[in-house]
């Protein structure tokens, strides 16, 4: 109202400031076609990302970070000071309930929790020296997804889509399947101050089985003739454009684009989400024939189908199951059983289809767990040192990078902070994390803020 009706120098100043901000938004978002393909800063090694998010914090010392001394010194006090972590007090060292074995030509150690993924270990780049800044789920989850554990910031999927656009104009650039409703919720996949068109499109949520998680607002499309929908959208677009004539509005422009994308999705999404064209063997490979694996298995299969059709960033979430303050053996066993076969199937399927050499896979949670016991058979949160792994385009395969101490508590060698991980992901996608910026609130923002170094040691 002030922009339109105010008089005097105050009104002129406000209109001028708003116009400059809108110009910056328009220049940055390519509002005429914000999801169009954009040039990279330098040649990219990866075209797309699949993030396999294990919500809750899987234990590194029970999965991919073998610690013989932890087994030897089981029941003894930790021989150095513990950091303040989260909840109730922790006790003495707790050995892993699972045996570790070496696999593949790389000889990487993997626990019995992941027998299927272990067969793919020569394709993995295991980062044992991860660390973050927050020991609470909400802050740590946001730091992993957005680079900030304290403020609402655009998610990494939004940044990547903003920087590169999408390869298929009939699909969103960023899709998140069964995302968590807690610990940040929508902020984990929102575009925040980036134009809304770069926000993640959620398929269902954590409380909905993946076979019922659909791209929203398309189920009733067949009840209204397509020509009538087109007429309605054209009228709405005309009215919105008349509003835009009063002054640039990047939010409104993004809304217009979202309506147009939703219209196109009516044709592409139903066929894409119908997996009846997948062979029985493929569906069994992903575990869709078994109750324990079918939920996450469908997410992994859909991730492959989405990236085949040009979606830039896809997230599969196993939510919220990995937070074992008690019942470590029972619950980690169940969790791993649900995801192990589907993850290995996705790796193998991408490799066989020639997609792994242009797709980057990322696996991990918001932090790890302590090597000391909480209660009788649990572990507390641990952001001080934990494991994530990458596979695919642009990263070395069959390697372990970084190291935690002898008991797996602190990252001590080739440490990789979450800011470094983000910088490296952008680098692999052909984006310089220093140059991928957006003007907001008087300064340029980026995914890594003022931090982050590309982890050169894992690049192929």
C-alpha cells in the first residue's frame, strides 16, 4: 500500500529500495523461466544429487567406523574428557554389538548391520572425520540441510536448483520424499529467502507410507477438462501480471511459475509415479516384495526414476528412527534392515544404467553417536566425530577419508565440517560456493555463509 499510494520523499525512497531489491531478485532468479538450465562456474562432474537421510543419527562405531580398542576396553571409563552433549549422563565405553568385516578390494570395514551395502563398498567414499556444531536434533538437522543451525536459510537442494535449474521443465528441480515433520520440518527443504520456485516439493511426509506419497494437487486433475484448466490459469496469470505492473514482486512471480508447473505436472507425474512398468526383478531388488524394505525401497526406486527424468536434487528420508538412547541393538538392527537392501539396490541400479558416473549419492544423519553407553544399551548424540559416505560422480571410490580417535568420539584427522561438505557438493556440481550468492537483508548470502573449504582429498 505504501509503495502504491505514499507521497513525499519517504514513499519515493521506499519504492526505490523495493525496486532495487526486486531487480536483484529478477536478475538472480531468471524470473521469466527460473528453472531453465544455467551455466556452471566450471565443468561439473555431477549433474544431480540423491541424499539418503537417516534421521536421528546412526552410530558410526556400529556401522562404518571400526574401533578395535572400543571392543578391547568395553566397560572401562573413557580415557579422556567427554564433551557436554545432550541428555542424561553417559557411562563407560560400550563395544559394538555387531561384528565388523573387511569387504571388497578396498578392504573397508563394515559392520554386519549393512551386509548388502558392504558388497558395494568399492563404490563408496567413506568420510569418517565428519563433525558439526550442534548436538540437538533440530539445530543439527538444519545445519546439515541449510548450513545454519540457528537461522532459517535456504536448503542445499534449493541452492543447487537455484544455481543450475532443472533438466526437465515439467518436473520440480528439487523433490523430497516423506520428509520429516519434526526438528525443523519444512525449513529443512524450504527456499527461505530464495524465490519460492526453488523450494523442495514434498511427496507426503514421514507419517505417510511412500506408496501413498504423491506429488500434491494432481489426483483430481482428470475431473476437470484440461482446456478449462488452461483458461482458468490464463485468466489468473493475466490478473497476476496486472498486479506485477504496479511493481516487481518476486514472490508473486514464483507463484505464477508454480501454477504453470503444477499444470504441466498433471501429465508427467501420474505416469512417473506408476511403477508398474518396472520389471518384477527390479522391484524385488529394491525390496518392494517385503514388508520391512518396501517403504524405503520405493523411495529409492522413485529417486532413480526422478533423476532419470532430470530432477536435480532428490532426498529420501528414513525418519525418525535412528535416535537410540536405549535399545541400540534392537532398533539399529531394525533400521538397517529397512534400508540396507534398498540402498544397495539403488547403487547397483544406477551403476548398471550408467547413471552413477553423473549422479552423486550422499548417505548419513544429522550427527553420530557416542562410543560410551547411555543407560544399559544406548548411545547419546555425538556431533564431534561421525561418518557419512558419498558415491558416484566426481568422488574417489573405495576409500576412507578422515579419522576419529581410537574410540570413535572426536574427528582427529582430515576433519570435514558440514560447511566443507556443502562446499564440496557444490564444487562437484560445477558451482563455486563463494560465487553462488543471493542478495538479502543488505548482504550477499551463500550456502556456506563465511565458511567451508572444498575437500580436495576425496575428488577423483
